C-alpha cells in the first residue's frame, strides 16, 4: 500500500526519512493537525525532547483512533523554534519512525502561539 522511494541520482537522506512515499489508489487518508507538547493539565515540559515525545504520543492516539499505527505514516512535517532543538526532536522522531521511514520535513520557525512551545509535529497517514 505504501511504496517508499529513494531514487538513484539523489543524495541519500540526511536522517531517518524517505525522499518520497507513494500511496496506492483507494487508501484511506488521515491528516493529523500539528500536535504540541502540552498535557491534559495544560502543563508544558521544559525540554524539546519531552515536548516531542508528547507530540508523538498525541499523534499515536490520533492514529489509533483511526485504526492505524506509526507504520501508516506517509509524511511528517515538524517545526522547531531554534537550531538547537533539531537534534533532540530528531532523536525522538527516530524512536517513533518505522523502517522504511516516512517522508519528512523539518523547519525552523519564528515561534508558536505560546513562547514555551519548542516543537510542533503534524502527519499524514494512509491505510
């Protein structure tokens, strides 16, 4: 159902991601809004790693609600507020990303709705 592509003639991925993922016709698609590292009690952890874990745990719950899992992720879009947040985010992403890995983009942004947030993650999945 998912075909992960790393075409010849393109530099190998820098990290755990595929250059492209093809979804077969007829698949169900799930678009997950950007998830932030915030708890049910509105607590926001101090570290990028803790926030990223919360993001992926929330994504896992969205996937489960749709009868899917992390292997169904086609694409990850992630945003961090500074270069120093990239490595901790990527370490967490690599714990949740399956093999073969989904397509992925990581961007540094100016900020989110609250200054405490360091990372936001959204996904597209297919089943």
